[in-house]
């Protein structure tokens, strides 16, 4: 089931990071960063491939020493995705990274401060047709900006830092720019991006810097990034987590898919939260299903439901699902009962049918089963549950009576 986004998209210029368009209406791209030593090009390449498999469209590598630049020269020709060189303090490392053939640079205006150095990099990038991300970070602004804004990080200080860098680039005729104004504070980051979006048409790279470990870092990043995406702001994103970078790529992809901003690549697994009717451990079965589908590119919505009474109806829009009842699993396709399987085969059966639907379609899947028989079996198990548990297994009626005592008094 493909979801279409209704969120508006801010109009921006487009830059090309290798063969990945950023801005100008292009699909929002997912980025992450390697944590290996770039000089160890084999280990770094392995991580880049892992990130690409997890959903990263663009990968950033640090270029902090000559050996790292030499590593990039070996990495770039073999990388499955465009490579961005992350530069701090030493502008010569930016020039070296360009020699290595990288597809983009990331410069932090807070720590490459001499205008002549910034312009030298911009001239070389212009000659090579390589874009630059102006990566403003709330934790490393120029000291003059800290002083100007009362020695605190403000959205205005971050935006001014980005605009100053754009000014230096403009002096040498360089405009292949994307910008980030990241902060570890979600409200600060949101405000800075909103202000910047009003002042420039350059594409914006979204992220909450130093978001921290899971699950807090995931929540902080999602809060900031999703808020802006819903407002039409943002052209490429990165989750900055204190975790395996694979988690960053997965989170970015899943966010975009869930908002309808990218075509679904992997399974969208939905599951009921369990209730008084559940006859299985829904959490355990859902985790087993997640593991079974983890590396399979099956863009279907699949449901795990705890009971056969409500499950198929509540998840009728799912492409495929299974509901438990009487130690059996009732498989359903687009809300229609299709088969009955042993409880311990529910997940393996979902994988098998998902593969079939991907190859042949849902109609063909339904055509190969006795739908009437499957419905009779499901009805039998529904009736058994209702007979043993009653209509109100969750005791909602008692709560409603208590509510009425308060509201009707």
C-alpha cells in the first residue's frame, strides 16, 4: 500500500551530490556518516555498503588528516553512493578531498574562519562542479557571533553564520550550496531552520546534532526533522545518533516512508498493542516478524493482530496480515481471510505469502485459496472467543458506567 504525502514542499534550487539530486523537488534524501577511520579504506567501504543497504542515499566521511584524504581517493571510485568529505579547521584538507574526487564538501563556518581560505575552497569546488554544504553547528559558532548575541546560541546567530558563508561564496561566484543549521536543542533547531527558509532558496539539510543514544536521540531527531518536513522545509536529512550509523540510515528512511515522502522500500509492520482478547504475545511475534523481514526489500504493509475477533477488520487496509485465534493463525489479504496456519508458523507463513504477493499480486494470492473456507474457520474461532470472553473482554462497560456516574450527576 503506497502512501502519498500531502505535505507541501518548499521551492529550492537543486544541487547534484554525485548522481543524487538535492532540492528542486527531488525526493528527500537520507544521509549518514561513517565512524571508521577513513584511512582504513576497506573498513570504511564496508560500512558505506552497509549504510547504502540500510537506506542511505549519501554518506559522509571525515577528512581530518592526509591519510584520510588518501583513503577517500580509494573509497570514492568503489562507493555505491556519493561521498561527502567532512572538513574541520584545516582548509587544506578540503582541497585534498577535492583531489580525491569526493562528490561534496561539508564546511563548518565556525572553525574555518579566514575568508581567504573559504574562498580558496569555493573556487576549487566551483572549478570541479562540486557542491558544498555550509554546516553551521550551534556548538561551534564564530566567537564574534557568540559575543554579538550575548554569549548564547540563538537561531539568529546560526542563520547569520550561514549567510556570512554564503557571502564569501558569492564573491567568487559559487552557488552550488546546501545548508544546515543544527543544534542539540530541538526548539532552537526548528526556529533556526524556519528563519533560514525565509531568507534563502538553497536546499536545506535537516538534523538535530548530538541527539544522543537510543531511544532519546531517536525521539529528539524525529521531533525536529518531522516538524520541519511537515512544514515543507528540508531537502535531505540525517539522524545524528550515538549508535551504530546503520540505525541512522534506517530511521531516516522509515521517517520519510511513514510521512509519504519516499516510496516504501521495506515492510511497514503494524501491530495491535494487545488487549484482553489477545491469544498470543503480540510483542514477541511482532519482533520475530521484524527480524524475518529485516533484510528483505518488500514494500508491503503487514499486520500482526492479537485476536481474530477484531484483527482482520481493524487491519483491513494492510496488504497482508495474520490474526491469532484458538492457537492458530488466520491469514488475511486486504482484509479477506485467506488461510489458517499453526501458531508457530505464523511468521514464516507471512514471509512466504509476502514473497508471493510481491511477485504475483494480491488478487493472484486470493485466487489460490478457498476464501469461503478460511472465513468459516475464522468465524468459528471468533465465536469461540466471544462465547468464552463475552462481548466486552476489556471490561470497557464498567468504565463507561463509572464515567456516567460522574457526568450525569
